[in-house]
């Protein structure tokens, strides 16, 4: 797979940037100037999709979940999202915090109390307000926020991370189509896919921000009697946008990362306070039972379309959720891919599926079960009425029943604000990458353009009353995206099969490489093994031995009329032999200098100034297209390097033979 040049990637992609900006403005004007007409048109479109396509949504999400679990458990799970030698960019705690904050952290704040109570008071089947309704409410909530939702995010992130980090394609939605259309992803089709993703992300974040300030306004009114009104909400949008702008300017590693870690800490604190201040034993029992009920019944509920019980419930809940997760998948999936480089597919699937779901199960149990218990056994009917009248007040009305309720509500308000800040700045990061060929090291104005734009859109729609219309449009966009996603999933599996074939070809037995030194002297070989050479020594070796070896092989291959290139990156201490095979996979053999820490038994007393360099040694390591091969050729003769190149080229030709 070919890559566009680095200089090209670092610049703005005008077809995507200007087309997306223009379409966003046109749709915004339509929704703002004609809000009722837009809402009616988009709602009609959504109703047609739900009435006729609910079976397709259910089948699509089921296929995605089965595929993600299969990839995690199968031999494909050993493949890394990046070169074979890559290591994760972030620690597990930081990784979990960032993907969770971007994924659905704000949803837990909004629906943690409200959804279980709503299902309890109005179940799809059966009597409301009963013990059976309570069980069903928790099972439905787990179903909507569990494996299926995160599987949708996971498959998009897997597709993007695999093709970007392992095959050098841009980290944008267009790369998902590479197995289907090849290099045409860099043309109009690829631009159209990225524009579609930009529009969905911008309106998804803007409408969520617009509705989210309603909860913020409600909570502030509940705590500090801040007046509820459009002016207050516009001010809140401006404040969140300003905080998001500061965060997005500081970058992923400082802004979003630190805010995500802070919010994860606050979420754990609030959840534990609800657990220990409430009915602790009951909640732990409920957690185990809820999880068991959910897992034991997952196949039935996955495929349940209520075909025999005619009800509008599934369209208003399950299909709505599946469409919403699919609509958000380009944004959340791309962000998860951005922070998941270096992890194996198995580690990725385990982390993305089970860690957030485990946290969500605890959250919904501790909040939802507590609220249902207050209504069912505590006689607190006022909580049920509050939830029914205004979903935004549900969390605060619930927390008010606990000791130190004001403190708990203050923590909740702070979390809502931070969750929206992280959603806004991670959304701006994603949109900026979509408009910049997958690069996030772009000028500050580009990042500010999108984060401020999202805030302006939310404020304008809030004032004009067009939030519902664009939210409906965003959800309706899930149908065409789900079709593209199924095709891209098939392409991912085909590409993984090629990757496995390549790995097996590298294990093929070939003639053994001759001794590493010219005369085969065992003492010299032993010296090379126990020596810890400096950077300059390895650099000289690469230039004096490895480079001539690559050039000699290149000359011979050119004589065979092959397209061969030797790249000598002297400043980076590496030399690379590339054999191009047209439409087939190119062969790359690279010798590069890599730094390592010396074993402790080799350390000597040094000053602090000398410590860093004296504690390190360098190896001349072999890297192929698939990544580092973890062996050192320092001290090998030119002839031995030549034979090693030929060994690997033999394996590569065997790999191409298997694919044909």
C-alpha cells in the first residue's frame, strides 16, 4: 500500500475542508431558518428508516459484535495495530480514560438514573412498577450501553488503526475503503467519505453540546439557583467552548489526556460514594445478578425485534440507540484509533469491549438500581415523576436523596462540564484530522476553527430551535454509513488474512545464513555478542558495511529489470532497500540504529551528565515492512548481510506466491 508524501499529509486537504465547511453552513442555515420544516422533513426520513430498516440495524450490529469478538479470540488477535516492534503510546489507565471520556462518559451522566427509571415506569412489555419491571429495566439498559455499542466503536477504530498504523494510510475514514477501491481513496470518493464523517461529527457534537447545557443549566439551578433560560445556556456553551479551545491548543497529550484522567477519577469517586452511602450489599448483589442476566440472555435480546408484540418501543429505544452509536462511530472510532497505536488486536478488543462495559455496568447498577429501589421500596414517587417530567433533572433529584447531596451534585456538575469539554476538543481533533489527511500536528488556527465552530453551531441552533432537526439528520445518516461499514469490515478481514499469510511466509525455512563474519572466527563472533557499541560505531558500520551490501543486491536486481531503490538516511542512521512490485506488496529491508539500555552488570560509575549516554548501547537492527525483527546484525560481514537480504526476499516472494 502506498503512502502520500509527508509534506502532502501535513497540509490542509482543501476538497474536504471547504466542501465540509460549505455543507455544514448550508444545513445549519436550513435548520436555523426553517426549524419546524427541517425537523419535519428529517423526522419523516428517520421514521421511514425505522419502519422499514429496523431489521437491518439489528442484523448489522449483531454481525459487528460477532466479528469484533472473533477477531479478538482468533489468530488475528496477535497482529499489532502498528509495526511488529511498536509499543503503546499511552499507559492502560490513560488509554481507558481517554476512550471512555470520548465514547459515552456524558451519556452515563445524563442517562445513569433516567434510563433505568424510564424502563421501570414504562417497560416494553409487562406491568410497570413491579419487581419484574425492575429486572427488565436493568437488562435493557445494560443491553443498550453494553457490548453492542462498544463493538461498533471498536470495529471502526480497528479498521482505521490497522490500515493507518500498519500500512501507512491516512488516519481518516477514507482508509477504510482501501481494500475495495485501492489508490482511489485519494480521489473524489475518499474526499466524499471524509466530508460525510466531518458533517456527522460536527453536528453530533454540536447537538449533544446543545442538549447537554440543558442538564448543566438544570444542575446549576438546582444547586445555586442559576436561572434556567436560553441566555444562560448560550453563556454555558461559550464557557465550554472556551475551555475546549484551551484544551485543544495544548494538544492531545496534555489537554485531552489530563482532563480525561481527572474526569475518570471524579467518576470513580462519585460512583463509590453512591455505593457506600447507599444500600451497599443490595447494590453488589444487584450488580452480579444484572451482569449474569444480561450475559445469559444476550443472544435473545440481540435479535429481538418484537415482531410478535406490535410496539413502537423498539423504534424509540433500541433502533434509536443503534443508529446513534453508528452515527457517532466515525468520530469515536477515529479518536480511539488515534490513542491505540501499538496495541495488539486482542489487547485492543479486550480493553475497548470489556473495561468500559464493566465500568458502565457498575455505574448503571449503582445509580439506576438505587433510584428504582427508592421508588419501588422507598415510596419515593416524586423521583419517578421528576424523571418523567424532565430527564435533565434526574441525576440531581437522585443525588439529593443522599447525605452530602449538594457535594455529590457539585461533583456531578463538574463532571458534566469536563465531559463536554473533552467531547468538544476530541471532536475538534478528529474533524481537524479528517481535513488534514490524518495528521494532528496542524496549525493552531485549524484546531480552533472547528472547536469554535461546534460551539457556534450549538448556540445558533439553541436560539433558533433547530437542535432536534440536526440530531435527527445525524441519526438518519447511520443507514448509509452502516452499509459502508459492513463492506469495510469485510475488507479488514481480507487484509488480516494477507497479514497472516505474510507472517507465515517469514517463518518459512530457507537456506541458513552463512557465519556472521568473513572467516567464521568464533572469538570474533563472541566479541560481537557481548560488546555494547556506541552510536558512532553502529553508524559507521551501517555506512561501511550495510549500505554497500544493499547497493550490491540492488545492482543485481536491477540487472534482472526490477524496480529497486536504496535510501540512505545518514542523519537517522538507517539504510533501506526497496524492491517495488507494482500492484503487489513491495519488499522493504532496512538496517537501522536503535538505542537500548545496558544490562545492570555492565554499568560503571559515571557523573550525572554522562549517565544518559553511558547507560545506553546501540544495535544495527533489521526492519521489514511489517516492523522490527528484533535481531542485531552489528559485526556481520557484507556477505552475511547480502545473504540475509536474499533470505528475506525469498520469503517475500513466497508470500506473494501464496496470495496469487
